[in-house]
């Protein structure tokens, strides 16, 4: 994520009353999908199994009780707790563990999923290349899809309500150790097995609202 995009997205926060989007009570786990992190063959690649016993249970994919004013289909990203919620009917949500931006790259506001891509190509912004010259080789064509691509197996692209690309993404990562931490350069990362699940639930468009809170 570049600085210009970050400032633009932070500006959206001033337009949004986010307090009403948080849960109104304790969450209770109804189902945990710990067994869903084995090796996966997808798109010509074999995604390695995650040693899920080394990931805290709170970051395993699970259905939880979740009260919110937002409609089913909304994605709520709680950067403080390191959780992403896909709102479901009946005061429930599918909860995923996430990795968030390092200090200085954190963001909040509203957007929507304009489009999504399996095995996306990664285009590092100029500011990121300036910080890490080793990325210069990706300046023109980007990094090809693959197991080592920072966007992982799937990416969901967030646009603001004026139809402008925020440059923020919800995406997969091969770095499962980063889940539950502040490790990325601003975007929200999920384990590849989780982003594939989330991807299958989201239909791009204005109804695919994303709310990011801190």
C-alpha cells in the first residue's frame, strides 16, 4: 500500500460512524474448522498444509455469534483483535484470523469489493519499491502468480464509494506465522485456505461492503 492511498483511505474514516458496526456482546464459537488447513490443490498449484496446531485457536476459521447492524454479506475487519468477520444471517459470522499493517500503515474506513482474482499478479507500489530496491524487478510487469506471491491464492480488491481503487486488498499469504500480527504493509492477509473460503462467499459489487475498524 502506498502513502497516497493510505491517506485517501484514512480520509474515509471521518465520514463513517463505525462504533455501531462492532459487536454488542460476547462472542460464542459454534463451529471451528481446524481440520480445513491441509494441503490444497488449486489452480495448478499445491498449497502446503498449515501446521495449524502452531496457530492460536482464536485465529482458526470458525462460526461465531455476532450482533451487528450491518447486513449479511458485509465484511468487517477488526484490526485490533486481528479478526475478519463475514456477516451471516441469524446474528452469526464466519470469523477468520488475519495479519494487519505494521504501525504507520494501519487504516480504517469503508469500501466495497469491486472485483476479485484467483492467483493474482502482484504490483508493488512505487513507494514500496523505494523502500526495498530488490522489488524493482517487479516495477513493470509485477510478480507472477504462484506460491511465493505475496497476494497468495486469492485477492479481493477494495474500491471506495466513488468507484476509486483504494489500493487496499484482502488477500492470501503463504506466511501463516504472520496471522495475528502486524506484519504487512497495510493490506489485510489471511491464510491461503481461509482466503479461498472467503473468496467463495463474496459476490463483488456495492453490496459487498467492507468496514475496517481499529
